[in-house]
């Protein structure tokens, strides 16, 4: 049997080195559970899930097996299954700060904020300086629009683990939202030194330049942000807004399209997209966007008129030059003159 204490080749190799041992002892649940953990650390959640299910089928008593299963399920984004497996882990006697952290984070992802805060508090009761728990509490308060508490917990997380780019991004983002660009710049600059390829920090650094009336510098950082991460819709939106104001509609289009794919109800973005299409003479696409604006703003007469106008232009009917059809004059009724 392989000596698990001496294997130093990384989780993928460690998992492979267990293959022989499992072949010799196919009924050993511990071997499957260990290989599941290695496969999970190697970024192979589907294979890890198969192993841990096999371990549980052989021996359903250890709570740690269910915790490993919950971790694998969370990696696959299966939130409710994660919470069910974590509940089984607890029911089978497994208790640790990491279990409460996992449950708290999964509830946070599921937008069950009160449950998330409850389990994150349990983590912090067990381990008061747990940086990840403090971070997730900060994110929960962001979602609950309690920015003051969000900043407090994020700063506490930063003080305990100052090298996490995501924590620095959240602090920079919220500082910008509070119109504190100098503070935001300190966090984003530090984050960029630690993680120069992390797109959200490029957006944050650009935003503090914009707040300090340095738009050219801001645009360079926004452009780099979307180069590194095309999901950063706020950077796309700000690049589009700048191009739109300069009437560079063709330049604005791809940024608006990408931003709306990520955030379909982004304020003013669909209006800019519709008007950009219209300005470029792309009337069918303009009409489609105006119709979507009507769906989002029922009863809006302006968008209704715009959809009608561009729809007609798409069919080759130029509504601005249509003349009202002539009608035959109506003869007045002959009213007999009263006799005197």
C-alpha cells in the first residue's frame, strides 16, 4: 500500500498513486475517500464525486466523507445538493470551522443571507480570526446594502490576510462607491502588485481615476480590464458611455452588447444600444432594441414611437416624409332657409 505521508508530487499524482492500492483493496472506503480529496484538490470534482460516493456506499458512517462530497458538489455549483451533503456531514458528527464556512458560503451564493450570516458567525465562534469567514460576512452585508458593516468586515479580513486580490477588489470597489477614490487607489494598487492579471482590480483602479477627473487614464484601465476578463460589464459600460458621448457609435456597440449580456437591465445601456443602431442606419436591430425597451417600460410613448419609426424604416418606409392622404371635401348639408 502507498505511503500517503511521503507522497509529495501534487494532488493529481497523489490520486494516481492510489489507483494501485484501490485495485488491490477495492472494498477499502478510506482509499476512495483519500483519492476523492486528492482529485478535488487537483480540480477534478466529477471524479472526486464518484470516489466519495463509492466510499459512502462502502461505509456511510464517517461525517468527513459527506463534507468531502459537499465540497465537490459546491465546486460544480450545485448549491442545494451541497447544503444537503453538509447537513449529512453534521448529522454524522462532523464539525469544523470549514464545514460552517462552506454552508455559509453556499447560502450566500443562494442568496439566503440570514442563514449565511448564521453559519459564518458559527465559523468565527470556532475561529475568530478566520479571514475567509470575515470576507464572506462582508459580502453578505454588501448584498444586504449595509455598506458600513460590509467595509468593517472586509477590512477585518484584509488585516488578517492582506494578500487576497478579491478582498482588495471589494474594498476598492466599495471605496469608489463611497466616493473615496484615494482610499480605493491604495487597495487597487496593492492588489495589482499582487495579481497583475486580475481584471476587476484594473476596473477599480480606472474608476478612481474617473472620480478624480482623469478620464483618459480611466479609459486605459477599463480597456485592460475587459481584455483580461470579458465578464466585467461595468468596464464595458463605461467604455461604451465614453464612445457614445463622442458619437462613436460603432465603437460603443460591442461594449454595450457585451455589457447587456452580463447585465440585461443595466441602466441606460439598452437605450444607448438602440440609439447607436439607429444612428448607424441599422434599423431592424434598432427596432428590436426599442421593442425590448417597451417591454421593460410598458406604456412609454417615446419608446413606442421609436419602435414604430425604426420598424417602418427597416421596411423602407420613411415615416418623417409620409404625407397625410388627401380626402375628398365634404359638402355641407343643404339646410332649408326658414320662411319669414
